[in-house]
C-alpha cells in the first residue's frame, strides 16, 4: 500500500490525474481501473470515481495490485 498527501499545488486535481503524476509508470487506464475496483482511499474512505477532486492535505492510500501473467504463448507459424 502506498501513502500520499496532497500538496497545495496539487489541490483541485482529479484523483486519476493526481495518481498519473505521482505514479508515472502506470497507464491512465490502469489507474482508472484500480480506482473503480476500490483500491484507492481518500481520508480513509473508499473512492470509486475518477473525477473525485482532491483538497490540500488529503491523505491517499493506494493498493496497486500485481500484474497477472495472461498465459498467452506464441504459436510457431511456418
């Protein structure tokens, strides 16, 4: 679980935009999925809307699930 605190400069941003800034290694669609799946808490409340506006000093707790292997194997085509 990762913890973040919203700074005055970050206040007013949408939740998905904020997470894209603090976790640039994640895609925007993956960020939206973890929000929708209930893996993001703001001030100890589960948030499932990407459009949630953040306020200064909001405390975020984010659980980033591990990426699963999908088990697709390449097929040899002569």
